[in-house]
C-alpha cells in the first residue's frame, strides 16, 4: 500500500516490587504494532538476580508471530524493554532487529531506538578510527557502541547517556535498561514521541499513551524534548541539560502515525484529525452525497469533513483485517488485486453517489488511483479527493520513510495533473497554514512539505 511508514515503536517496563513484566511489554508492543511490522523483540532482566544477566528474543515478523507463550515464559524479569521495527536505516533482516544488547566489563545494557540519527556516518567513522566499532549497519548500532564506549569511562550509565545524547543529531526516542535502571531519552526538538505511565508498582515508558492505556496503566506525562529520565527502585529523576527552546514536533504523528486513542504532547490524535477534516471542508467545499475515508487513518478526518460540511458520513470500504502485511506486487494488475483484497467496496453504498474521499496523504499515487477506479466501477458518479496533509515535496531525514523527491508524485506534477493521473473529479490538499487548527500553537516539523528542516 502506498503509505509512509514510521520507523519504530518502543516500550519499557520496570516493576519496583520484582513482579514479572514480560506480558506488559508484549501487550505494549501489540498496541504499538502500527509503528513497525517488520520485526519485534524483547530484552528483560531480574534486578534481584546477577548483574548483567539479560535474556532476550527478537525476530522478523509481527509481535504475535515472534512470541508465543513458551518464549514469553523464558523471558522472565521485572525490568525490560521492547521494540517493533520498520526499517528506514539498515536492511530489513533479523540481524537489525531490536532491542540491542551490549555487554562490556562493567555490565550489560539493552536499548530500543525509534528515529534516525543524521550524523551517524560521521560518528561511525570516528569510532572506526578508534577501533571501537566494526561492521555496523544502522544508526542504532552507532548509538549502542557509543554508549558502551562511554560507559567504561564514567561512574554511572546516566553520565554515558548524557555524553552520547549530546553527540547525536536527529530525531530519536531511546529506552535503555541497565541492570537496575529504566532510562528514557527524547531528542531536544521533540520530533519523536515518548511518554511515562504507571500501573500499581510498575512504571512504563512508551512511544504512545495508547500502549499504557491498553494494559490498564495510567498515563502520567510526556517526556520533555531533551529530557533524560531515570527510573530506579527508589526514585525518578530527570536531567534537563539538553533541553532547548527550539521545538519541532512531527506533524505526521497527528495526521497518520499515532493511534487514534493516543495523546501526544497534550493533543488528542483523534481531535487533531477531526479538526483537520473540518479545515479541509472549509478550504475545499463541494456538492456531494456522502463523505467517506480510506481506512483507517482517513476515517477521523472524514468525520470532521462531514461535521463541517453537513454532508453525511458513510462507510464504503470493508477492510479485510486478516490479509496481514501487503508487499509490493510486480505488476500493475497484481497491485490492484492487492488493493481490492485488502479494501473491498460496498457497492450499494456508492452506486449513483457523488463521493468525497478523504485520505491522509498521497505519496506515489498508486493506491488512491486504484481506489478511485474501483469506486467508479462500483457505480460512483463522482469521486472528489481531499487529503489531510499538504503535498509531499521533500524527503524526511528523521526516521520516516518519505522517499526521495524523484519518487514523490507532488514533486513531479501539479495538483491538477495529479487529479487527472489518479482519476479524481477534484482534488484538495490540506494547507500548511491550517495546521494550527489541528495542533494549536505546538511547534511543528513541516520539512517534507516546505523544505524548512529544523536540523
């Protein structure tokens, strides 16, 4: 499917009273599955046992494919971190699955990373000159090697993390376990989300609040951009030395990446998408019989468009949730078949109707063109497309797989040319100046739309 992918989701848990957290981490990763579907992993330890004894398991596949009950039972402990991955840096294979486990003479660390480090190559070359790194393929491994290297030089892991965080540049959320600590790190711009929660004696760090909510936990707060938070048996402490005034939160967390029931930096994802749909209706009104959305991320914006315009909202697609991951097909015919298999049209709902079709983005234009074609084959009189993001014109360097400009349909064609290419009767994109209707005065990264990169 012609969609952007978020690089990863991370989740950590620490039970102060030494209760097993394996199921918490498993369920947390299940709730973050939308952030990465290529690989999954868990690393876990018992803080009352021997130092440095971390057991872990990771592999390619969805969370419920990588773990079964027997594997989970062998991952026993009260402190751990989990990861789901979609690769934007490094090959898609089991070698690059996370968490990464680092052993050195002072102990063992486990790390899960979401994001992308734009100066990773420079840091890697410096490490190679020192003989500290060999055959690394991802920016996550560069961070891990820097942590292991600096941990041998300082008195505590927090000092090593502070040194590394001051060296790396990019968008990132890190969750790190040392033998008796759970530590979270968020990039100074706040490009990648990270939050804190609790259930009974157990503390959680998570990419999204929905994962904490799904296991019956209480959302406490977002980790501040630039904050390093350390959770131990006795206390929770934060280092704010990397905090800066400049912020640039990724707008696509609100448009597409995050789950509807998450709250990111104080803003409800559901409300943001509803308000985005309202803004589209104000900017691009049209006479139509019904409004619908492409499942799942276009549905909330479609409801907002319906509320603002007064045009009834209706479901016109049935999503086959059992298809699983859809891979690129070798021919146009097979690509269209894949779209039909995943999203079938309710013919009775569309026949003879003028339809407003809402989606979150157009990257290459292949999927939306197929959907419009199938809607018209099912009897739709008109299909008016509204997109709840501006046209993609530039790549992302912070952990989202916006491809090179040459692959972006909006970089090559005008809006009317795109309309003709996809077969729509009209086409309207979200205006950049309307983002404040979605996220208020939250400082945003909009580089993939306007070429203004915060780093």
